[in-house]
C-alpha cells in the first residue's frame, strides 16, 4: 500500500488522474487533474513570445512569462537589457533557503567593473502597484486574504486589488519574478532579478516591482546550493552558476522555442480547478478545506500537445 | 548600491542586524533581527533530546524536533522505529518541487522485500487533530486565517485551533514533518515521513498527522534533485539519497549532538518578533503589511552561544 502525500504537479499534465475512481461510482466531483484532463484546446493560450524570457543555464532553460500590464516600464526595460546581451555571462548571485534565487552582475557594486547599460534605463520609478483599468483581466478568488482587499488572477498571474484605491499588483507567490532594489523606490531597473523559491513572502507585496512568473524549469533554480547566511549570497565566483544567456523568446528561432501553453484563467475550466482545490473530494481527503489561499491557486502549464497526443 | 530582497534567515542568528540604523535616529521600532539580538538567555530553550531526531545523510545532519503533545502515539512509534534502526540504510524516496521531500523503505510495497517492524506498530489511528487541553501552550497570532478558526504557536510549532470543537493541530508550513499515509486514516505509522519544502499546503491540515519540524539542515532536503513528475518519486536506486541513520538525540553521545536553541514562543521577545514582521519598519520597507500569515511567523533557532560569544 503506497503511502503518499498526494498533489498536483503543474508541470506534468496530460497524465492519468492521481486518484482512480471506479466507473460505477459516477462521482459528483472531479479532482484538479480530472478537470484539466477534460479541458478543451480553447482553454489554453500560448504565451506571447515578445513577453517571454528564456534564462539559459548550464543545466537548461528557465521560461519566464512577463505581465506587461502589471509593470509596463519594467517589462520594457528588462527586454531592453536582455536584447543588449546584458545578462549573458553574468551569474546567479544568491540562493536563500525558503526565500529567493537572485541573479545579475557580481560586480554591480564596483563602478570600475560593473557592466554598463547600453539602451536600458538605470533608474525606473517602482511599479509596486499600477492603476486598475476596466480592460484588465481579473478572476476573483472567493476567499478572504490578509494582505489584500481582494485577490484573484489576472490572465495567468496571482494578483491583489484594492477597489478603494483602484490599484492592482502582482502577489509574491512561488515562482513569481521580481526586480531587486535598494532602499530608494526608483533604484530597481531589472538588472537584478529574483524568483520566489519558498513560502510566499506576501509582506513584500506593494513594496517592490514584480514582473512575471516562471512557467517551466524552476527546479533548476530551486535546487541550487544555498549561499552564505543570512541572505544566501554566494561568496566566490566558483559558487555562482553562470548565465549562458537571457533571450526574448521572439528573438529565438521558432524551432528552438519552448512549446508551452498556459491555462486561460477566464474560463469555466479554471473556475472548476479552483473549486476542486478549495474542496478536494477524493478517496484520500477526509476534510476538504473549503478555502484556498491565493498562492495555492494552481496556474497550470503544459507542453503543447502534439498530433500524437490527440485522441 | 546593493539591490536586495531583504529577509531574515532563521538559521543564521547572532549576526549583525540586516539594516544598520544610525544611533542618533533612536528608532521607535526594531527589526526582527534587532529583537533577536536583544533577547535574553532565558528567552531560549534547548529541545528535549528524547523528542529530537537526527536524520543523518551523506551531506550531513537534519535535526527534527517532535511535538509529542500534538501527536503522542506517532511520536512514540517514530522513536520506536528509529531505535529499531528501521530507517538506517533506507533512502529518500521523493522530492517534488514546491511540495515535499519524503523518505522510507523503497521496497515498502513489496511484502517479500519490505523491511519488517520489530516493536513499532504497523497501523496507528491518525492524529490529525488532538483534543485541546488547558495545560497546552498557545500563543495566538492576531490575524485571521482561512484554514483555521484560530491560529498561533504552541511551544515552537505552528498550530490551528477550533475553540468550538476544542481541537488543536499542527499546520503544514515550510519545514514541518508529517507521516505519509494511504487512503485509510489509520494507514500511517511513521515509517514514511515527509518534510514540507515549498509553499505551505495548508489544505492538508487535519487530513494527515504532523509530528514535528526541522530545526536545522533543511537545505540538505530542499536542494535535492526533483524526482519524476507528477509526484517527484525517484525511479531508480541511483537517484535516491541513502539514509545513513536516524537517531534519537538522547541516544547520541552529548559531544556529538547538535547544540541548538529554539526561541521560546511564550515570551515578550517572540511577541515583539511577530509584531516586527507584521509591521516591518526599516529603510527598505515602504508599506508595512499590517498582517502576518501563520506560516510566515518566524520560529528562530540558533546555535548555542559559546563562552566566546558572550560580551
């Protein structure tokens, strides 16, 4: 008898449902995996290659989708940096357990050695929140949240909203990508980026600019050896994983792109997934939680099905 | 100018405060690190060696503190298994990104090869919750939580409580240790254990028995290569990290024990830490969150200060 802690892997769909249900039971509920298995092709979208980044590491690729409507100036500046080749040959600077992995120029603090910018801006006003616009996508999550008046998902990104101030902002969840900054709110520019690799540090929300999230390859970051306490910065060049290159997906020949699809979050399928996770009903679960915390909301990603996968 | 995402490392105390404050400012607030730096020796306790486990891996030791008042039968059974040598030579079975690492007998499902129990019980009624007793320690966290009526900390462990049903239970946070089970609620026995190494899967609360949490060495688990999707089980013996031994700290010669102290959570120092994190006031933070989610509550651990550390 297998003893397990069941779960859903976001990066491994198209698999058999985790829990087999005998056909004669005709269950009134579906698991998250069953909802995904029954999704329609139209429930999925391809990320825009102009706003998708590839972080190329020796171990392979990390794919990042940007959310330009949530941080338009940083989206543009980061793509400018990437297209300058700014990141190529730089390094992973930091891995702090249960927190973040961060990358950029190891010599950023040494004016004589720091890599210069070409077209990108060195200072950008923080986009910690942006004004809500009625043309923005927003799918509300029904449960209360302590860090935001309202929480939900905007076209595939976890977000908070404040209806009074009419602001919206991306939330710090596992896999979100942010722009490190100094104490000044305009000291971030995208030349140092971080990915959340631990429990969601939601207290950082609205204090720093978030630009996107990892769609695949996060395990290449999350398993990196941790750096020196307390903040996990590596102390020697040998400890740092080199960055082979960062590229905008649109600049990569189509045959070399990662063929991924993201579940649309304005669909009935997504609503069913949220409800299936809010109230898990399967042979293992004894007490459905009746609640879902924002960062536990699944945002499924799959490899593009090939003809061979079609029934 | 260093661009950072500031943080507190729980495993690296006794260090300079993350943010230097000029003496003339005489701040009305303190950071978490400053509160810890000002703590008294009486604010710290030594974990009970009879309820502390060492998971000895090739890369080093993982120290686990058990919470016997929250799962007494499992605490006893796991210590019986450890003292039988049950885990010695077994292996890490599973590492699933943003979820758990799990260990036990790779042949558990093969009756002919499975390692037998000697004195430990093969089936134990689940201790998903236990009855609240007025002699239990409980420090309430002031903020609302979607998964429990009341949340807080019981002598160093994150817990939920239901005043109506008078139940208390450990919550799934980063580093908590649980007892894998099959579909039957009495199918767990402690022979397969897991540690949360990702965002808190709180929907598992009250569905499975939690027994303790990792005090140090969690990075030895959290950086392990991920196993095969969807659940992260390793598929070959070569992929599995061997377990050299598991030991009860009390059975280890004192000179070989890990000298750790845990902050007492019934102290003013702990209350100050929670408040310092609920409302961060430092030169970096622009908008204190005014809220703390249970699994973001710090439970500081430190190496026992030696004479050389005394002022």
